[in-house]
C-alpha cells in the first residue's frame, strides 16, 4: 500500500516538528553554552584584571623600592662629598696655618741673621776705625822721626 497524501503530510509535519525541536534544543544548548562562555569570559576577564592589578602593585613596589634605594645612595654620596669637603677644608686650613708658622719662623730667622750681620758689620767698622787711628798715629810718629833726624 502506498502512503496516502495525508499520511505523507503527517510524516512531513512530524519530521519538520522534530527538526524544529532539535533546532530549539540546539539553540537552547547554544544559548546555555553562550551563557556559560560569557560567564567564563567574565570570570577570565576578572582574573586577568586581578592579575594586571597585582602586576601593577608589584611594579609599583619595585619602583618605590628602587627609588628609595636611589635616594639612600644619593644621600650617602652627598654625605661622603660633604665629609670630603670638610676634611679638605680642614687639611687646607691646617696646611695654611703650618705654612704661616714656617713663614713666621723664617722671618724671625731672617731678622736674627740681619741683626747678626749688622752687629758684625759694626764690629768690623769699629775695628777698622781703630786700625786706621793706630796706623795714623804710627805714620805720624814715623813722619816726625824722619823729619827730626838729621840727615
């Protein structure tokens, strides 16, 4: 027996209905999968955001630690330079004072040498003057002896 028109229609309608219900179920599964995917995506996005925030915090901590280290090194360097300047200033001051003391001692020695030279010069002058007087007296006496002698 050949299928009748109405049974063919019914069978087509059943097939169509089956397809529709399969599409609906597939669509619902797809919606559920999409919702699950969206929830998963949101969860992943939140995880990524938390991870980025954590990375930013750790980067900021490293940056601040480095900045603090640089500040400390700079402060130590400034202190070292200031100490070197103070030490150099003290050294120069002491060196200057030492030079002034040496100069003062040399000037005193110069004055002493000059005074000694002047004293020796006066003594030599006095001896010279006395020698001249003696020679003058001797010559005068000889001259009188020569003039008084009869030839």
